C-alpha cells in the first residue's frame, strides 16, 4: 500500500488499510470459524462494545 493512497483519500471514505481490516473482521465473523468458543466470542464482544462506545463519541464530535 502506498503512502500516497493513504494520504489522498476522500474524507467521506475509509482509508484502504482500515477497509481491509474491517473486511477481514467481517469475514471472520460470518465464516463462523473464528468464534467457536465462549472465550473467543467474549473477546469479540469486548471489541464491539469498545467500538460502539467510541462511535458515540465520534458522532458527537462530528455533530459539533
């Protein structure tokens, strides 16, 4: 991935490395092969909760 592609992104889109990371997480969730134990699912829930709390903060920042 070039530095230029990271710098010259539209403000309304995700940076390429972020989009790739989200696609990887999405695939892991929906294939069902990564979260087969209570512990693994709890770890995923930890991250989702953390992300949801931060999204609330980001929405407030954007609204201001």
